[in-house]
């Protein structure tokens, strides 16, 4: 509401930690998790996991996947070295025509489009 966020404690306390994860670290995390666990991470989740691993934890670390690897096949396949970032429903869309509608950036335009095209 005020265009800013205020924290009761000063930044840098034990409650908050921040880091940046670059493309190389993201790819390395995808590769390492696949080699160690056979699990294919998406890049967003790999960033979160790479960041979490930089900070000491006294208990378990929970990292929730945020996307499907098939949304980023080039990046994931390159990191792993094999074409593993696939999903049957996305694969079924390959070669199909795409449709795009450009709308003005307004709530009324989006609402009107949905009302005209939604099935009841």
C-alpha cells in the first residue's frame, strides 16, 4: 500500500539470507542432482536449491519444485547431457499452430476477452 516493505529487524539477521545464483551454478545443480538422485530439476528449482545449499542449516532443507523441467528443455537437456526434459502433453503440442491475441493492458480488455471466449 505504501510502495515499500519494512522489516522489524535489521537486514542481515538470522531471519533472512540472500544470494545470487548464475547460469553456470544453475546448470551445475541440475547436473549434480540428476547424477546423485536421478531427479530432473527445472532451472527455477535449481536456483532455489543452489541458494539453499550455500547457507548452513541445523535441520533438513525443504525445497519445493516450482516448474516442470519440460518448460525449459534446452537448458535442462544441456545441463544433463541427454534429452530428458519432456512431458507427454507438451510433446503432443509440438508442430501444432499457435494462436495469439494482443490485448490492451487493461482489466476491462482482459475481462471482456475472457467473457467473450469462455465456455459456460
